[in-house]
C-alpha cells in the first residue's frame, strides 16, 4: 500500500543531529530502507519536516523504520495511505459501477 510519512522534527534535536552527522545518516538509512517513490524536505509550521511517499508492504515494519526519528529527533510523525491520480481514477471508476 502506498503511504505518506510526514515527520516534523524538533529544532534543537535536529541542530545537534546536523552537527554530529546523525541527521543525514538517519535520513539516508530511512531512504535506503523504504526506497521512496518521492521525498520532499522543507519547513512546515516552523520546523524541519519531510514528506516521504513509499510502498508499505507490512505495517509491522513501521516501528523499526520510524523509531530513530522519534528517539533521535523528537519527531511528530503521521503515516497515512495515499493515492496517486491513477489510483484515484481507478477507485472512482469502481464507485460508478457499484450499486
């Protein structure tokens, strides 16, 4: 299932992570594990944030994938199923044919 991870990371924790090299390493490790369809990084609500879209085969994989963001960077995380335009069109087409 295609999901989007949204992470808002604590400024003090990410400042330290930048100084120590832990932040780029954690992002690199996460990207290697999830092999994202898309990944974006920027500011949201005044803090460093990322949005990563990837295929989640098994929800049991979430704890090991996300724990570093919680532990090292005090991140606030959301993971939600998402669709691209093709998925949406397919879903809407199925609704038309259903009684």
